């Protein structure tokens, strides 16, 4: 979670939908002016200003030497506007570029979030489990726990959406 000044949350990940939601729109908007360019793209997406986010983010990606984080941020922009194919394409490129287990875990977690958004809950659970395991073996217990919780949520959603057996 992002904390500002007095410790107030300005956004969080909704544990039910696994989507990032704005809690304090004014605080997020106030951060736009002074933040790094990639963070600005992400904030624009949080504010549902997707076209602005893309117009600022795509040039950042083009000029970036380390493409992993720009790819993931732009994938989130596409995902938030339900453009699954574009998001998946960028996440797959990010996965190919992940040069460590921790970076792979980050990408797999984001892939899981997209799959969850697409209601592909079983696939999402598998990605979250993979991310959790990778985070755990790299000593990132808190991130491992977050991925494990997302995996459990995906499994719950999968179970809730199963068709009843025919009589």
C-alpha cells in the first residue's frame, strides 16, 4: 500500500476483486505532478485516465533500458480497460525478460491478477502459487504471503463459479 504524509492510505488492492482501487482521489491526483514518470503512468491508470497513461507510458517503454517494470505497468493499464490480449502480450515479454526468481515472481503475480480479472480462476491460482513459491525461495516472505492469499482467493472464486453436477 502507498502511504502519504500523515499515514493515510490513498489506494489499496481490493482483497475480493484483486484490483487496485483509489481510496483518496485527491491525494492520488496531487502525486501526479512530482512523481517519477513510470509512477505517474500507474497513477493515471488508477485514476481511469487510460489514454493519458498509454500516451505517456509507451514512449517510456520505448526508451527504457530495463523494460520489465514499464511492461508490467503498461500491462496494468491495458488490463484495467479489459484489453486482455495487449496486457497478456506485454506480460509474456516481461516474463521472458525476468532475470531472477524475484522478478519472475513479480511477473507471475501480475499474470495471476490478469487471469483473475478474466475469470480464469484456476489458471490465476496456479500463477499465484508459482509466484508465492518463487518469493518464498528468495526470502521475500511478505510478498509470498500476498501471493498465497491471492491464490486462496482465486481458488474460492473458482469453487464458487463451478457449475452444479447434473442430476
